[in-house]
C-alpha cells in the first residue's frame, strides 16, 4: 500500500458532531465526485501518519476517505508512531473504547458523510484495523461493506462472536497471524461461526510480520501489502460501485 497515492483533490481535518461533543476526523477527497466513502477506524496509535496515508490511498483510488478519531473522548490529539515505545505511550494514554462508543462514532460519521456533496449518498464502507472495531462496524445500519485488518493476534475477544448475528454488511477479513485451532476464539472458529450464520465473507490470511519490522501495515513485505491492497480494491468495487 505504499505505492503512489494517485490524485486526491483535498486533504484536511474536520470535526463531526457526536452527542454534545465533536469528533476530529481526517478527510481525503478524490478528484471525481460524488463518490462512495470509506471510514477508516484506526489502531491504538491514533490518527498518525500511516492512518492518514491509508486514507489518502483510498481517495487516490476514487473513494472519499474519512479517518475518524475513536479516542476523541480521552485523547483527541493522540498520534504515535508504530514502535514499541509508541504502543506503550498510546496504551497508557487512551481510555477503553467500548462497543457503544464505536457504534455512536460510526453512526455519526455515516450520517455526516451522507450530508456531504462529495459523497454518493448511501454508499459507505468501513475499514477497521482490529477485529472488534471492524466487526462491530459491520453491524451498524448505513454501513454497506466492512473490511477488517487484524495484525498479530490469534485470539479475538468475545465481542467479535457476540455480534455475528447482528452483522449486516459483507465482510473482507484479512488476518496476519498463525492460527491455533485449539483456542475457541481463533481465526478458524471465527470463520466457522460467520459461515454458520450465513454471513457474506471473504477471508485471507498472511504470515505474521517479522518482529523486527515493527508494527502497522508497512511492517509487512511489499508483496503482501500489494496483494492485500488488490483484495481491498476488488472488494470495494464489488460492494460499493
């Protein structure tokens, strides 16, 4: 995903009303408008340079990219690098994100996007970096497709399984971890539960990144990044255009 971003017309920061407060967002617009939109749900590191680069990449491919700050209640300025030190600082700074807060923030973002002239009304996807974020987003009315990236974890919390029946949107699941089928919350069991519930899924697994490469999408080999990005683009074209 570190290829040329293409042409986007405008990149800037905004805020979206959430209850009595405001959620900072980073928006990147494609040249051709109106266009479908993709909401980016960041990892623990906050809205950092890599999240912004992914949002710009989305715009360069013809979609409105919107990175929302799900930590706006506790750490609205959080932006840490993908390092062990950055992870430690971020983890010590943020308050827990709950299913309720995720639903509130994503719904607010969907509603806001559908008022924007750059957005094709009713065409909104999510891209969650973390299984819980991504799967919860797929249960929300107004989300038409959901992408889930989960890096380096073989076990998912119970929320991922509890929400399966509520999933509304087709899912692209990309996992980068060795699977341990003895664990009841591993990738294989999650896949089986989704299939048993007749959910529309496409699942792709890649080997985990080498520990020395750090964290984040850019920690993976270029061939893996390129292949994953091809999957994302094909999924969005199938579900959003």
